[in-house]
C-alpha cells in the first residue's frame, strides 16, 4: 500500500496532514465591469459577485485536480472521523458566491 500524500504517520506516531488552500475563481465583475452598475441598480450586493464563465471552468478544473490527488493518495481502508472512507477530514469555505 502506498503512503498517503494527504495524511501520514511518522515513525514517532506523529501525524502529518496536508492542507490545500484554494482561492476563488475569476469574478464576473472583472470580466464584465458594467455588472457593478447593474447590480447596484437592482439592489444586489456588489461586494459578492458570482463567478465568470472562466471562474466556473477554473473551479471545475480545481475540483477535478483535487479529486485526482485524493483518489491517488488515499488508501481504500482509510476512514475519516465521520466513518466514511477518504482523505478529506474537513472543508472550510467562505460564504461568498464566488467560492
């Protein structure tokens, strides 16, 4: 069985965890500057723009990449704290739409 890239135990019994930090994808207002004025007129929150088409592609590519890494580096018998198998133990996200 190959060692897990995501979580490893040292010979001393210490656990080494991997943390992935991912920034949001491209914002709709960056791709469409006129969106801010339209959003203001509609009463939308201009500080929380959605993702652009590019941002959606970036998010999909990031998800596929992380899924691949996790699948390749998580032994089939590794259980997480909730009882399911897998190498992800926590996901922390921002409340913004573009995340």
